[in-house]
C-alpha cells in the first residue's frame, strides 16, 4: 500500500513537472511553425523513456547572445525533467560551412579558429545547461562519423551514397536560399548543397528524440526524418523557438551589428545594454528572454507604456538574475540608477563605424545606427529627439540639442549622440 501511494505521488509530481515545462515552452516556442505539435510533445514527455535532446552547433563564432539562450533554456527545462542533452560539436560541418541564410558561399573556417571558438562556446553554454551530470549531458563531435582531414570517420563512401539515396534533388533545391541564388545566377557549392544531408544524418548517429532550433534550421533538421525512418528510429520531434528583434528593433541580434546582449557580457554590461532596447519590445523580451512570473509578464504587456523605463529596468534585472543570480542583478540595477542620477553615460555605448571615403552627415549616420528611414530621423532631429553628448572631466555629461538646420552637418570621429529617450551611439570614422 505504501509503495502504491509513493508511486502515485511520483506520478503526480511528474505530471506537474511536465505541465510546468509545457507552460514555459508556451512562452518561447512558436507552435505554429514547429513541426511537432504541443499535444505530441506532451505525449512524448509522458513516456517513461529518458529522451535524447539533440543540440547541434557549428562553431563559427565565439559569442552567444540571448537569442541563442532561448534554445538552451528549453533544453535545460528538459534536463530538469531527467532527459539527456546530446551536445554535438560540428567539427566537420563547421569546416564545410552551413549555407543557411546566405546568398553567397561561406568562407572556410580555419581549424585553429574552430578550436578557440569551441572553448569559448562551451564556457557560455555552461551558464545554462547542466554539465556536471553525465546522465544529463553527452558530448560528441561529428568528426566521429564524418571524419576530418586527419582521421577517417565511421561513414564510408559506400554508406554515404546509401544515405544520399534517401533524399531527392527536388527536396534540396526547394530551399529558399538556393532558389534565390539560382535566380541571381550565383553559384551553389556542392558542399553547401549536401550540408542539410550531413546535419540531418547527425540525428541518426545521436539517436535524437527531440531537437530545439530556430526557424532557420527547420529545413536541415527535417532532413533527419527520412534517415531516421530508414534506420528504424522514431522521427525526432522538431520544436521551433520564437525569434525576436535585437536592441535596434530592426534586425535579429548580431555581434556585427552590435544590437545584442551577449552571454559572455558581465552582469553590468547585460543590464546596461538591455536598457538600450526599444520600448515597444519590452514585453516581448520579457516573455521570451526571461522566466519572470506570469503575473508580472501580464502586467508588463498591459502597462509598459505607462512607465517604459521602470519596466525596462525590471526586464534587465530578470535577464541578469537568470545568468548571475539575484545579488548581481540588484547590484547592476543600483549602479545603473546611480549613474543615471549623476548623469554618467552608460557603459558599452554601441560603436557605429562610418567609412572615411564618404561624407558622413548626421542624417546618414543616424540612419545606419538606428535602421530607421530618413524621414523618421529628420523628424527626430526636428522634435529635439537627437542630442550631442558632451563629456565632462568627471565623466558626467551635458546634452546639447541639435537643430533641424544641423541635419546636414558632418559627424566627427568619436561623436556621441543620444537618440530618443534611451538610445546612445558613438561614431568611429575609419
């Protein structure tokens, strides 16, 4: 009788944990775009089997940002349910180069760069995933089966041709970026053409049950289904996470654009950079990038326009707390308030590079920095929404309005501008 009661309690605890996980997924998963429905995922999570969650990453960059962390947080939730993340380092596919989202061929990665990126990548992933329990994390490199210049993998040429026999030319060529290149008479390298097959087959080797990806990787991951079916495996569930705009409100977060909050940024950097976010993205970032209580999220959605600065500070607090804890979040918030009251410019003002070979007028510079139209920028100048920042010896600042007549003035190297309520830019001529 006691064992039966304990079993019932464990079952109820698992039911509650699954429901809690699904509720958190509702905030970050785009169910309409996902190839697996919420209902099917729920059934999968109620099975007794420990699921294997594929986390594949080509090591092409050293910096991860909040957008990447969305997928990591989803996988961490599955780890908390007792499932295993199978972390796949794309040592081979990184050398090949993923064509996703590119209208030109990607340059090859040097192996020494890949090794450096790999270390930095893992250090940042550890901020979210559990790395200290071998029952919850497994690490592989796809050079194990594909091979690299120094060693042979386990997939022979004969086996590879069998793999190719599961996919048609029409399936591959249907990809939007390939169609775009064909229209523009741009080349498609065979290595790029075969890349989705390599990524898809990785799921067979990993025995993947679930993968969590952005919409840009859906095509590649769907390739796995044909291979898994042929290998007698169950097709992996494919979840698509929501993609939000970066700090500028124009583009996805990107290091090259500078509109991102990085995982390797310090707590204060994370807080300060979040305060650059456009006001109309506050509630969306709160929903997707934090685990703020649902009641606070609902309040943010309905009331952020009443006091955008206060809600943005709460957003920044939750982002820092998520990675560094409450004490670090409190400290970052206090420093931000103190600097604001003392009129000290925020740290890490985004630096915008302007070419020296063209005339950089105020309007052109702000169009590049904000991503807004010429008319929107001119309206901001006309309505005193653009101010020159003059730094004092004690690092405090004074603001000078820019008149409409100054819109044709050129930008000097090192100029700092405050745009609107809380956007700052520093311009560099090179």
